[in-house]
């Protein structure tokens, strides 16, 4: 992205979160593929019924679990829970919307006036900021169009899938802030257990509203909406492109129009989809086939009491209890899978857990995160288990292997799933702690470097690292570092 010192960016996100209920929001159809089957394997229009395909006379019935999940999100995002909220019809016509309208919420949503705190890096500096949450409302998803060369097909399996839409205030001022906000919300909804977080299937996606204005201005510019972005990296790239596009257009004498745009990840650019409608264009009115939702104090209290420890709370506990850095604790709490893996590894370490937590964290935030990024898979898709990390950490602590050897062993276990002890033996990773063998190796290095030996003995003690490094290299990195350093000092002093 080009630098634009004379311009300010205004960003708001609308995050669509598919809820992990067993059935759809207004009917009894499954909201996911049956056990043992992926969404891709599910036949078109297989999870449908007269309600979600909008057959004449079929009436919606609200799924109570959807309301509870929306309340959980509201409490976690510090919102006020509206005790009396209403569903509305949002009218528009598109082939994947069988009723000709979407059942959503408009002026009386279930949650309002919340906020979350985000942490992000910009220009290498760590920053924090509070982002307002305007509202959270419940709604049904539409179906999916499959566009062929000469015709289109419609799959209504997604029709009536339960969603909550989390609408932020226009408080973000950079793509980094937007990415951090999206990641933070993702961590919260997955930790709550209300969303599986599968972004590839569109279960967590966002619309980004982007506008620009001259530095110091108080009037927001005309915004463009980037629709249905389902990747943290893509939302940042799409916003950066849109910032450059809008500023270049204005500076060349053009005018920004309010519109909906799509992100093309192959071309790294947005393109126009349609003009953006205003709320009145949807002709909202209360849904006549659903009664208002009334939430009493007892129900609200039960939902609030059921909240688990949230990522921000876990992060603070990891920092205070285990002495982890803010960054490492943030990595470990960024997804439920990493959190569960970390805590299960600590459980396996038993009484050594607190002492070795930092080493476990280093492996997860370092080598294992690298492997996840390199292979572009989630931790659960690898063959690595908490037992592997616990065994590797124990061996490092007992000087059985070096930290480098542990990385190698975990890399092999990542692909093979084999036991760490067998990998250490097969790969020859065991650390050399034999005093005689180390002394012999040090003697050979000293003999081969008489000039450096003389300099060290003349007072150039910084050369100690040279001798340790050369001996470590000669032993294939297997020498016990602590023992080696003592032996080198003793031999050089002699």
C-alpha cells in the first residue's frame, strides 16, 4: 500500500458468523452436513424442507438455541442485551433468496452498544485500541448460486442457516486494525463454541466498509463495501487496495460512489458488483409470522453464567501464571485448538507444568506455528499430539536433546506421528553429555586454532563463543551446551 500522509482512512466491519446449532434458525433441517460427510459431499438441496425453500403456507419457528448463542456473543462483546427484540423482513430479490425477502432484525436487534479491545502491530510497534460494536442481530443466510457459462444453478442448503451479524462502529483507521479486530472477534466466537470458525466454507466472513477523508476532516467520505471476505490476510489486502483506489480516484478528479465491491484474490484487486442500497431500499417491516423475542432476567442470567473463560482472560492468566510474553500468550489464545493443545500439554507435564510452560509456549508459538503456516493446515490436521510436545520438552529439560534437536523431532512427528523417543534415536538427535567425548572434541578444536587460543589466553575472552561454536559444529550440534562451555573454559585456562 502506498503512503498517504494527507489522508485518513475510516473502516467499519460487518462480520457474519454462522452459528453452530444442530438445526437451522426457522426450521428443523440440519444446519451442517451429517456426521462423516463434508459440506462439499452433501448433495444440492439435500438439507431443505418446505420452510427453508419458502413453499406456500410454510411458517417459520424460531430456534431457541440461536437466541442463546446471540446472547453469549453479546455478553462476550460487552453489549447491552435488548430484552424485547423483533425480527423484520428485509426485502430484495435474488435467485438464492427463495422467499424474496430475508428474515433479519432491523431497528430492534438483540444486542447493542458493545466494544472489544484489540492489540496490533503497526510499523513494528505494538498498539492497543478499543473498537465499538454498534449491534449484533440474528438473521437467516441465503442459498448459494452456481454460475455456469450459459445458466445458473441454485443450492438452498445454506438457506435458513442461522447467522449473527456483528456490526462495528467506524473506529478503525488502518488495515492492521481491521485485521486485528477480525481476529479478535474470531477468537471470541470460537472460544464461546457458537461458531466452528471454518472460513473456507464461509462460516466466518466479513463485509468491510472503507472510506477516505482529508487529514483533519470531521466529515466521512463516501464508503464502498467490500463483500464477503473470508480470510484475515485478504481483508487486510482488500482494504489496502481500496484505500489506494479511492485516493487515486479522488486526486485525479473522480468521485467515489457508494457501491458494493468484490475482492479478487488472484488479481489482488476489488471490482464493482452493484450499487449499494440504503436501508429504506429494503422496505424493512416487522416479520408477521414470528412473535417478538422477550428475554427474562432468569434466562439472561443463565446464559451469562455459562460463558467460558474468554481469550483476553486466558491471555492475562497465561502472562501472570506462566510468565509468558503478551505476544506468545496472544498466539496461544488466538484459536481454541492452540489453547486446548497448550493446556493438554501442561496437564501431561504434571508437576513440571509451571516450570516448563514457557518452553511449551516457545514450541507452539515458534516451530509449530511455522509448520502450520508452511503446510497451510490447522494443528488438528497434522499428526502432532500434546504427548509429542510434552516428551520433547522433558528431553530438553533433562539435557537429553538440544532445543534444535527438539525442533527437528517435532517436525518429524508433525508428519509421521511417531514417538519422540524413537525419532530421537532414529535421527541421531540425542545430546552428547559424555565428558570424555566432549573433552576430546574440544582438544581437537584448540589444537586446530592456535592463533585464537593464544588470543584468548592473552585476555580476549570473547573468543570463548568461537570455541564453543566450533565444537558444537564438530559434534553436529549434539553437545550438551552447559557441559561444553565449562569444558572449553577449563581447557583454555589450562
